[in-house]
C-alpha cells in the first residue's frame, strides 16, 4: 500500500474544515448510500459495527432535529441538506454471528452492561469518524456537533429501540462562510511519546 498523494491528504485533513453554513442543494439518495458503503468498511472490534445512522434530509425532520439542538446549532441543522444522527446500538451483539462468522463472538462484549456500552460507544464513535472522512473523500463537507439534548433526540428518532445517540454531523457542500481560522494544535513532542 502506498501513501495517498498530497492533494488527497489535503482534502481529508489539511484544508478540510468544519462547516457551519451550507449550500441548499439536496444530496441524492444514491450519494448517501455510496457514503455509507465506504463507512461500513472501516474496522471495528470483531467487526461489531454498533453505529446506526439516520440521514435527516426532509424539511420536517430537520425541523424536529433542530428543536432538539442547542440554540447555536439549530440554524446549522436547518440549513444543511442532511444531518446524520450517529447512534450506537446497545444490542449490537445480536448480530455477531453474521458480522463475525469465524466464531461466536456475541458473548465477548456482554459480560457486563458497562462493557457492552463501552464497546458500542468506542466503536460507534470510530464509525462516526469514518463518516466524516468518507464524506470528505467523496467531495462533501462535514460539520460534526455535540450540542443537543440527547434524551430528546433519542425520544424523537430512536424510540422503541436500544439505540442511543452519540453525536450528529451535518454533511453537504459548505459555503465556506462562518468558518473560523484554524485553531492551534499540539505539537508531537507536547503530547506524544515513542517508547
């Protein structure tokens, strides 16, 4: 495997920015399906794949999600052509025979409720990160958010399931407006060690 060219790294990391304002054109269903087809290939523990995704695109559903968000995030959700709710299925282990057919791994993650939740959260968060990178790889922008009422989103979108919301992320084509200058990052020597 060879390194990606500099322009690809640029698109994924260097010039890619969190977007706050969006162009209004909708994202076709085929594009959302193609996005997920990349996301699902990212690694998770024993392929447990606990993330669940709701692609919120209709005006009515965006308004419902916006009502669950903090005041600073409401306009972002309403403006974006799609905001994805990234959830975590706390019963992900029910699918382990299908997803990890090499052995029955369903009991690996269910010794305690805390282990189940920790596994779902860790791996679901990974899958949410893959969503951001896959969107950028496909020429879309992303605007991840954590300012929302989790209980309200769960009640409005996951009712009757064992899925809980992790975070939300708007996707589409950003206008580039309202983007902050890049904030500082730590240097390697400040937070990394090689042992």
